[in-house]
C-alpha cells in the first residue's frame, strides 16, 4: 500500500466552519461526529505527552500501540458507517483486557477511592483517562443519532480502565504513594 503524502497543511476549506469526512462528505465542525473524533485526537495527543515523560520501555511500547489504535478509531469516526469497512476488531479490545489483567497482578487491590495524583507521568495518565471517558461519552451521544461501531465504544471504555491501572503502576514504580479520598473532610 503506498503512503499518501501530505503536501499542504492548510487548505482553507474549513474556513466556513465545515470539514470533510474521509470520503469527502462535508459536515459542521460542531457536529457530534467531529466532536467525537476530536476527543479521540486529543486523547492521542495526551498519550503522546505521557510517552515523552515515561521512562518504562514496556509501557512506551503499549502506549505506541494504543496511539495507533486511536488513530484508526479517529478514521472510523471520520467516516460514515456506510462508507467504510470496519477497521477496529474485537482483538484490539481483547488486547486491552489482557494488558489490564497483566498489570493488575502487580498491584494491591484498591479498598478505597484514590485521587488522580502521584508522579508527573502518573498524573498525566490520569488526565488521559479522563479524556478517554469524555471521548466515550461523546461517542455514545453520536451513537444515539448515527451508526458507529460498538467496538469503538467498548475500546474507549477498556482504554480508560487500562489508563487508570497504568497510572497506578507508574506511581508504584516511582514510589509515589496513592492519595486516598478523605470523605471526613466534608
């Protein structure tokens, strides 16, 4: 497969508040579809920041794989269902589930809620988790009116769970204590 080269960054075609989907259909930049794939793009960028701060090669390889998956999910969301064949498959969800199970084995079970904190990398992973949850919510909103692969929703749900676990792993590996929620401070 030949790679398509990007020769220009600006096209001026979006100056009217519309954008093109993968197969050329024009829609508003405020549409639920654009919001959903924008959130996925933002999540991908947050993971890029995490990778720039992370020193664990195994986690970096995992995050690189996830970034690639998110790019494919963004392409899926930027295509109307009738325009494309499904790109994301169930194996990608199973992959995330295996990662969650593997990393959970290295952690003590949680007995209480924890605050999103810890090392800089751990905190950034928590930020990624919250962006994943927002992307998930906006995919649900899109699914209420348009056809979207259910696997996209499931993948984002599992990814937010994995990011929670990875934040705990990174904090454990850097000897950062978990901060428990103190309900007595109310």
